[in-house]
C-alpha cells in the first residue's frame, strides 16, 4: 500500500499480514507513517496504490462504517455533551439498531470494561483511565472484526499507562479479537504485542514476534530504536555452516551465523549485543567459553531494578545492565565483561 499527501509519500509500498486474533502493533518514531497506515485501514484515507483486505475481503471502496473496523483515537474523541451511556450507544444509533438491542449491548459492553454504575456521568466527570475505557467500549459495542487503536495511552501518567496496558491485553485475550495498535513507545509495544511491525520513513523495516524484533533485528535502525543496544563494527574473517568468526578492535570471536542473511569473508558487519546479555564482575570471568572483555567503569546509572554501566573497553564504551543492583555493592574501576556467543547477533549491512 502507498499513500501520498501532495509530494510527500507518507506510506511507501508497505505490505504486511496481521495474524487473525493477534494483538498487533505498528511501532516507529513520529512521522514514520504508522498513523497514516492505521487511518487508511480504517477508511479515513484512500490509498494511492495497493489493497486493504480484512478477513480476505477487499475493502478499499467501502466506507469506514462498513469495513468491520472500529477506531479508538489518541484523545478518545468523546462527545462532551453526552453521558457515558450515550457516548457508547452513538455508533449503534447511527446504524439504526433497535432501542432494546441497543440498551442490551451498551449495558453488556459497559460491564465488560468495568464501567457499570457510571452510565450517567459526563466525560468531564471521569478520570483519564475511565475515559479511555469509554472510548474502547464505544468501539467494541458495534462488534467490529478489528479494533484499531491510535496511541490511546499517550496522554496518561506512567503508572496509569502501565495499568491500562495490562487491562487492554487482558481485554484483547478475552475477546479473541484482532487489535492493531499504534505507538512510538518501545516498551509498550514489546509488553503488549503478539506481533510488531517497526516502521521508518514510510516503510516496514521488520515485522514479526517481539522476541525476534528485539534480539534479532535486521537493521541498525531497528536495533537502536527498540531498546538500548551495543552496535559494534566488526569484520568477518571466517565462515562455517552455523557460525561466523569476527574481529573487532583487538578481539576475535566466533558467533552465531545469521539465518537468511548473506555474509562473506572480509564483509563489514555490526555486532548487536543487548545490555542485559552481559555478565559484569570485578574479576576475570570464570566462564571462559564466552567472549571476555576487560574494561573500566566510565559511569553508571541506578534505574531501580537495574544498574546500568558504561564500561570503556579499548576506545569504545559498552552499555551493560546488571539486574537486582541491591544484591551487591555498585562496581567501580576495573571490571570484566562476558557474553555468550549465541547472545551476539550479526547485522549484515
């Protein structure tokens, strides 16, 4: 699918399949095309090229209300002059659903999202979390095939956002409905999703399960965007069937050969190592089967459940995360790092 606005290509020949019944997320920085993609799926924009299929049915020419989708907006877009009940019933009223059926479905949906007893309140009398539930209820009451959510948690404080993530995920699992969720928050995407498509400059960089996106990114942009990472230039010196021998600085290591990626001897690559993959000790590591690096702590930051170290090895700083920092005194001065070869991912670009 392609979508242009004047001379700007907002979505550039993007193709993907969202698994049925999945919590799917479009993740990327501002301006990458994720919201445009969502709104084109919803029917608010017409694509300039390509097809949109929902449940195997092409929906390009169908108006938004006949696509089997419903949208939850970033600002919720609740009608301030309507009660909770009337806000939730609005879509059914537009669809000319009978009064008795409308009353039943609104009552059941409000109970489903935990808003029983708040039917007669105005949006201004609700908390941010309650408003978000009203917006979800208004979308669910029309019984869509796909629920589309455009950064619905971005206006909430951190603690409430975390609570509502859990509620959204639980709700999606109970419904078994396909959710397509847009966010720029990597933690949100990783914690919520069964499937993620990471977008950049109007294209999908990579799509797949969160574990694959995080630990086996195909590009440097993807590795850097989805969490903290060490990206280290290296050169391939030897190839085997399942391993690659690489050199970086004064070091040499044998690591996992990336599947479905062509690398050759003499090829420049990037080594991708997540900070939590390291072990850090004040003495030489006991496990010499891993890759060992000797360095010095340049600085550290206490993150609550993690102590983050920046360790200078030769002329490069490596980011290293140590879990449960309260279990030991913070490290300083000379330290040793070790990482298992299978935790080092090779990006061939």
